């Protein structure tokens, strides 16, 4: 039976993949000579809806298909992998968008049937957990993670092995593993794709972590805006329990671990780890002062590993291939690969997994296709809404946590948003500050009041009512926010606004000719 | 008023004695009824042992929780970074002109509510919006109105919910 693949990823469905899938299914019933397999997306969203067919030469793709094209494609030899203009893109992995990528964390996403534990096992899934349970003890698992050099992909880039070691070293009857699937940074979607496309990789990573630190219970906290990711993860948890990969004695090893899926309720700050823990405890998502760090006193006061979804989903590969193998890739102290999420004004945005060390310009041009014809790049914002606005001249920076922070930027969760000349820098600065004012949890005055006041000033400025000392005032507010906010939301909020003022000063001056 | 025997009282009973389940219980009640009624808050206070003021502060903290019945259809236009960079303003202008309301308002016939959101995770296909639970990518001002009309023909979204957070069937892979 020939396998025909179609993505059930939320994004793919936002431009018609569901209709294509339904049409494929009715054709399948009529013809009976193929099987429809739903996958996640590979991340080349400009090719979606994308149908793939397994052939002797590999998986062949048909891009930008409409439901109304399906019957004709089947008649013209789609099942044999025939070249059919204008849809054929040949062997998918040979496509220029994929050719230079190095897929480790996303090796299965968009490739295997999503939600199928057999498909996962056939793609080396759960080999890491088997190794962790039979061959490696807790100390050896942590040693592998340390050797890999893996640093958290959620924003702070903290070494994962050290975090795990801290929790493992504490004697406690109860410990927790929490997966942070809040993915609040606008412009990011890697965690969502993983949860929808390769849910067992996250569960396996969490289970290996639990084994390493001695935790019995895990939680996956997924933002409310991701209903499909929640549904897929819940179903995967059930399948993993049924197959003995979660529960009272995992793979008959005597090791017990289970996972619960929880939904966020619309609060950006709940992505911050301590606010997330408060939310998991059923309360308002107020940031806790640190120390104590969650590793020492986390969920319900117990030692807790909290890691980003992408971080945890990378663990199985590290355990299967060895930490040294993963650590041999990368640049400086940024080891391995990072999934960058390209967004904004680009010709071919999508998810790109590359080794650390390539330059931002390379990523934007080679994979993102540059800004669309007739437009010019204004600025690139990396690392979410609190990230620096980089001008064209800053794009030769290598993708590397430390190179970014040395340049006053941050890589964060790997979101890359490109703005072109159609964006007004003053509007942009206002929008970003208004966002912080909206999302501040309100615990500290500089963040709560400062963001409110700065947003008001910027609002007046964009209406043409700039006062002589406005920029100075914003500077003062920024100083207070940076110096005395409890968490990075308040501390980093001034970054994009100050960089907008610095890079586009004429927009913020009293006599504004640019407007 | 009391909460009558039924799905909501079952939710409350299931979490009785567990203050740490306050947020989950509120989410489940909302998924069941479309909103969180005063009576449900009162009943929850007693069952969970969480003071009413605390429950109220949880409800106001989380923007997804609401205490009044929702409109039949929920329109969310994304103004996250990627969508803002690719013309979100034009999408919301079109929606506002068509519905005749501003963000965070509901049409007088309670058919549509309209809000701005900050990222639907659909950033490679910006600009995006969500009509009920359906995310629409690569929105264009000239097709948005058609999408809104199509939504008005489908049943109210919260009446399609089965108590889970997501409509039935969509998490399945069969
Ligand atoms: C305001 C704010 C929002 C955050 N949002 C997220 C998020 O959505 N997802 C995430 O994984 N980490 C987020 N973080 C970072 C977390 O606090 C934490 O560092 C991370 O979950 C740790 O996992 P990692 O070590 O695997 O990166 C946020 C931090 C701040 C200050
Ligand atoms: S900096 Fe802002 S978001 Fe962070 S704890 Fe303070 S008030 Fe809350
Ligand atoms: S910024 Fe609009 S979907 Fe992400």
C-alpha cells in the first residue's frame, strides 16, 4: 500500500490542509490503492498544503495543493511520484529549504505519522528511554546531558545538565518535571510544532529527565492559544500509558512516572518559570522572587526541573547518540542545533534547524528568502518582543547565545521577526511597550507603572504630540525598570524601545519630518 | 442561587477539597457553560475551600476566563510581532468596519465578539486571525469578510464544546 502524507499541523490547516486531507480520504475510499497518513509539518509553511508520497527515491512532494487539485493529481500519477507542474518539488529533503538544515530535534516532525507510537518507535523513538533504563543510571544520564552542552531553549540558555544535577542532588520524597509549553513570544512556534508533530519526543524527554532526577510526576503546561497541541499531547499521554511508557512501572523496570497536561489561560507572564508554577498550583500567575530557584523549591515547594518543550524534546537524541556527538556540533558555548522560527516580512518563512554558528544574515537570506520584492529590510527582532531591533548592518552576528548577549541582543527562544519599511518604528515601539503594560503581572511598581507610563508617552508621540523631554523621560523609566524589576519582562521591556530610539532617532525627535 | 445537579456540579464535586485545582476547575466550568457564573464561583468556594475573593482575583488575572456568556462567534485578530509586520492593521480595520465594533466589544446582536491577540503560533503564515477555534493564515482584507460570513452560518462555537478544551474529534488521527 502506498503511503500519502498530509500535515495536520494547525498552521498547515490554517491555509487549507484540512480540506486537502478530507478530499484525499474520500479519494482513498473510492480508489482504495493508498493510505492517508497525517503528520505534523516540516516547517516549510510556504509549501503547504504539501502532499508527500513515499517512492523508491524517497518522499516526493507536491506543494501548494488545493482540495480541488487532488483528484487530478491522483490521475496524473501522484502515487508513482510523477512530475506534475506546477506542484512537484521533487524529493522533499533535497529542496533548497531543507538541504542545508541539520535536523536533530525536528528529525521526525512532519515526517512520521503523528500520534502513532509505532511510527515513533520505528523512527528510533523510545530508544533513549530504553537505554536510560537499562544501561545508564541517573548519574550517567546527567553526565550525557552535561557532555552535550545543551542549554535551555526557552530563553535563559541555562545549562540543562547543571539544572538536572541540582534537582538530582536534593533528597526529597517528591520531585517534579515540568515542560514549559507556554510559548508566549510572538513570532515563535517551534514548541507548538513539536507538540503537534512529535508528541512522544517530549514525553520521552520528560521521562528520561524524571529517571535522572528521581521525579514521579510531570506536567506539561500549554498555552490556551494552542488547543490542537493540547489535544494531541493529551492523546499521546494516554497512548504512552497504554503502551507502558508511562505509569506505575515503566517498561517493567519498576520506575514510576506519569504526566498531566494543563492549559494556560491567556497570560504571557505565565511562561516565566515561577509564574508558571504558581499557575500550576491553581493560583494567579505571579512571579516569585528567586532564590529559591525552582530546582530547590519549585512546584508545591518541591525540587522541580522546569524546561522548555524544545529542550526536553532534544533529550532523546542526546541519549541515543551520546552527549559527545551532540556536543561536537555548534559554536563556542552554544552546542548542537537550534530551531529558528522565521516570521514577519520574508518570502519563505518557516522553521529552520541549523547548527549554532551560522550567521543571522545567512538564515534570513538562504532559508527565509529575504524580504519580498520591492521592499527593504528595516529591522530584525530576534528573541521575542523584548529583543533588540537589529539593523541590516547587525545581521552578520553568528547564531550563538553568547555572541548575541555580547551584542546587547538575545537569542531567546529563537524567534526571528523581520520588519520592512512599511513598519513605522514609532508605532512599533508603542506596540511593544503597550504589550508589556498589558502583560505585566503587576507585582513590581517599576514594571507595572513604568510600562504603562512609557506606553502613554509613546502613544502621544505617535499622535504627533511629542514633548521636548519625552525621550529623556523614557530613558529614566527604562533605567528604573531595568534596575528594579523582579523578572525579565520588566527588566528587558525597555530594550526594543531604546534600540528603536537609538536606530531611528528622527522618528522620536520633537520636530519629526519622518512622519 | 444554587448550581443545579449536572455537569457543572460534577466538575465541582470532582475537585472538592483540592484548592490547587481552582484554575483547572474554572477552566472546565467555562468549557462546559461558555462562561463562569456567579453561582459556580460560590459553589466552588465552598467545595475547594478557596476564598471567593481569591477565586475572583484568579478570574480577573487570566484573560481567557470570563464571567458573562460569550458571543456566538469569537473573532481574534493577531497583532503579534509577525502579524503586525505583515499588515495586521488592515485586517482589523476590515473586521471593525464590517462588524461595526472596536476591540473588546460585542455586536449588539451578540453574534460576534472581537479582540486583538498576540500570537496564535501561526507566524510563518502571517497575518493571522482566529474565527472561533479555526485559525486562518495569510489573511487578506478582501477575503476576511467572506470568512466572517462563513462563520456566521456555523453553530455558536461554545455550544459545540464537549467539556474538553477543544472541540471533539479534532485531536484524533483516525
Ligand atoms: C516574561 C517571561 C516569559 C517567558 N516565557 C517563556 C515561555 O513561553 N516558554 C519557555 O519555555 N520559557 C519562557 N521563559 C523562560 C522561563 O522562565 C525558563 O527560563 C525556561 O522555561 C527554562 O527552561 P529551559 O532551561 O529549557 O529554557 C520566560 C521568561 C520570562 C521572564
Ligand atoms: S517585572 Fe513585571 S512581570 Fe515581572 S514580576 Fe515584576 S511586575 Fe511582574
Ligand atoms: S505573531 Fe501573529 S501568529 Fe504569531
